[in-house]
């Protein structure tokens, strides 16, 4: 899998905070393709930049980090003073949350 | 049709409420009509309404569309055949009477008065079976808003819908794929779905339409010649097509929407259930400055609305049936739509004045007041870093803390990107939708509505569309 896809899958499963389920990352990747092309390109560039940054700072790709470490990385970005860092996580969090909530059995 | 140059009497681009009605009336009058839509032709029942499946199947750009600004405004448009009518709540309003007079004056619209529109409203209301929810089937969450307004002495109304109800209370939304599109097809119109028109250019006595048609995962070139064109692609796509074709400089220079802010309210009793349906009450006490309503409140939507609250998901998990989402809808702000070179999607920007932002905050505070009056024990405004609010003092405190970029605004009502009228300083089309300076091109969708309405716009879109088509069929340019 390419660096971009691997990073998105890892981001989704970190934000979903539950065991690996294919539907969530499939939905998020699908929406990333459907979104306005200039926004999609910007998100792809940001995601790759994020992946490379994590590789440089952790000497390991984001998707190979432990779940605990991935959660820590995202929490730091969510609390960052730089708006683009917060918006980056928020984008994936919104899609992941909607997907997870849609999969849930609410009748129970 | 997709690769050859056939000649149609009339090409209608876009099959939403404006386009579907236009195609139906023209084909019923014996015209050879080709109806083109960028989205797939799906039945109304292809997915559950207001779900993730609907988002992937029927929302433009997967529902991830945003007007850039401070704060940004997320917006949603329908993208399948039938357009917005396939994904909206189906709430119906006539055009506010006072607005029509204002438009005539400011935009110099000829032959338009509320009285002239009444018979047109009547025809559309009959065609769409405008009706009220049968007694006993009103959603509790909707009634709660009505109760709160009643306690405060505020004007609150039940809004009718384009819905055909059965005796058991169930019903079918009268979207375009259920009404005007079958009528158009029955009268010989040809529907070409999955086809995007990118450019219109003059070609001897006709107009040449060029674009692409989806063919599996690929796309093939699309071309068509038409004697006349009705562009009904929606408030965003219509001005983009006009601009890309070099047909109008004013198109998209200005547009309006209904920026809305949401509040989640939790009540001591159950107000929500799995098939709650569409809430129908709206508080009009402060209209046209702002109005309030109840929103779709399914658990996934509640989860999203509570995203900014610490521990929000746990609250939804355990209390969702006592919770519902409400909105305050304003009319302020002004935007601009520009095509981007090398990209398919346009850049949409929207800005507010300080006073318009104050209106949004005031609307949020009044909505909170109404919800507490209705018995809400806690509320959660949809703002970044939101928190639980238990009374009006806390709400007013939050209002004074908030900065513009913390507001999570959204809308599904977009219009006014190609206003109608004879005033050449602020209009793109004439009083009947004909494009200024070009023969044979008409705009007949939400773009031509001159200003923000303050009410759900589909009734106005369809009334103006019918008026303009009837004028066209009387042999006028």
C-alpha cells in the first residue's frame, strides 16, 4: 500500500479508537476521492507531509507506530496552536466519527 | 448521443427542482427536450434518507463542500438526478410576500407581483401534493420546539411538505424522480445522466454543449447541439458554467445562502426514536433576520454534532433518545463563486460583516432560550471547544467568549448567484430568466432568486421556474 493510503488507514483506525474494521477507512478514502479536487489535493499533500514528518521524527512510519503513540501524536496536533494542524485531524475525525456512528447498532 | 452532434430543440442542464419542472413543461408542450444531469439516475428509495449511503450516492462532492471564510460554511448539494429534491427534507414555503416587492424595486423585475405568483404556487402545490403530517405523527422533537416557542409567546408554525401520505401516516416524498422527471420522460424527453457539461459555445444557429459522460470508471467526450438551453445546474454550478463558457462576467460575483448554527438539546423525556422522521415546526418570531427549526437527529448526526464536546460520544451513546438537534438559520453574508483553472471544482468564498456575525450569535442565544423553555436540561452549541450549558446565564457567557472562527456553520440553501431583473448592475438574466446579451440561453434554478429568502427555497425555485417556462412557451424570448 502507498504511503498516503497507509497513513489514512492508520489515522482512521486511531481516531475510531476501536478494532480494525475495513468499512471506516474505505469510506474515508472514498470521500477523499469524491471531495472537490483542489481540496482533495491539498489534503493529500498535507497527509503525505504529515507521514514524512512522523517518519523523520520517529524513524518509523505513522502506521507502524503503536496505537498509544499514534494517539499521542494526534492529541498533540489537536491541541496545536497552528490551525492547519488542528484542521488536519478534524477533517479525518469528522469522517471517521460519522462512519463509526453509522456502523453502530443503535437499536441495542 | 454522447459522441455525436445531434440537434435538440432544447437542452436542459440539471434536473433539480428548476430543471425537472422546466423539462416536464417543455416536453408536455411538444418540444424535443434533452435533460442532462451530472449525477446518476437513482430511485428515491436507492438508500435510506439522511444516512452515510445517501451521502456517498447523492451528495455533490461526497458532501465535503465548504465555502471558505471566517468562519467557513459547510454546504450540501444534491448531485443525483432530481438534485436537491432527492436529499432535502421536503419542507414547503411560498415566497415571502414582502420580498417580492423588494426584488421588483431593487432588481427592476418586470411583471412580477405576489398576486401573479399565487396561481403558480397553486399549480405547483397541486403537482407536489403539498400536505401536512397526519395528526398524531408529528415528531416529538419537533413539538418540543413548538412548545418552547409557545411558552415564550413566539410565533411558531407547522410547515407543510411535498409528501403524499397514506392513511396509516406513512408517505412518499414527492421529489423530482417521483414527479416531474417521469412526466418529462412520458412526454418524450430524453434523460442523459452521469454527464457533465463543461462549456457552451455558439455554433451557427445553435449552441454547442461540450463535456464528458461517465462510462464505468472512465469518461468519454460528450457533445450536443441545441437550439435553446436552460441552465438549471444549481446556485454553484450554473455561474461556473456561464463563466467557463465566457457568457457572463457577473455570474457568481455575489451569492447568498442561509448560514445555520446548530444546538443539541437533551430533555428529561424521550424525544427521539430511530425512525423519527423529518421535524416540521419552525419558529418565525424573528424572521426574516433569523428563524429556528429542528434538524435530522439520527444517532450518527447527533454524534457529529457532539464532536466538539469533551465526552460527547458517551453522552450520545447513553442518551440519544432524549436528544435532538435544532438549528437557527440566518440570512446574512455574501459570497463569490469562481472557477479554478486546472480544477473541476470551483472555489466558493463567503464573508460576514460584524453585524451579520452578531445575528448568528443572537440567533443561537434565542434558540437556547426556546429550548430551555421547552424543558431542555442541558444544551450543547455546535461551536469548537463546546461544552455543556445548563441555563441562560451560561449561554450568554459562552456567547461573549466566542470568536467567529469557532462557529460551526452549515447550510443546504444556496441561491442568488445569477439574479434576475432588468437592472444591469446587479442581474445576470432578465425578468424571465433569459441571459443578458445572448439569445437562446436561459437560467431557471435557485441562481435567479435575487436575495436570501429566510424560508426553505424550493417553493420559490419552482414558482419562478414555472413562471419563466410559461412565458417562454407563450412565444417570448
